[in-house]
C-alpha cells in the first residue's frame, strides 16, 4: 500500500463517476487497502503512464452516463 508521502507533491482533482464505476473503485480500494481517493489516483496515474500521448489530430470520445 502506498501512502501520500510516496509522492513528491499531491494535486487534488474531482472526478465524476457513474454508480458502476464508483462501485468498482470502492471494491478495488478495499481489496488493496487504499482509500478510494488513493486508489483513483494510482489508477489514473498508471493509465496516463501507459496510454500513448495524443497529438493534435487525435481525440478521445467522452462517454457520459445516460
């Protein structure tokens, strides 16, 4: 389990999740022993470090809950 002291500087963000995504995040946090916020931060960081960078001609389709 990582702690906040493992990071040089913590930046706070707010994310909006649908119920299913929130449930999955809570389940993952409980399984890892992390807080929900720490789990979200770790997963977002991992995603940003593994997904290729987008160029000016690229875009991500944003899917919002109905």
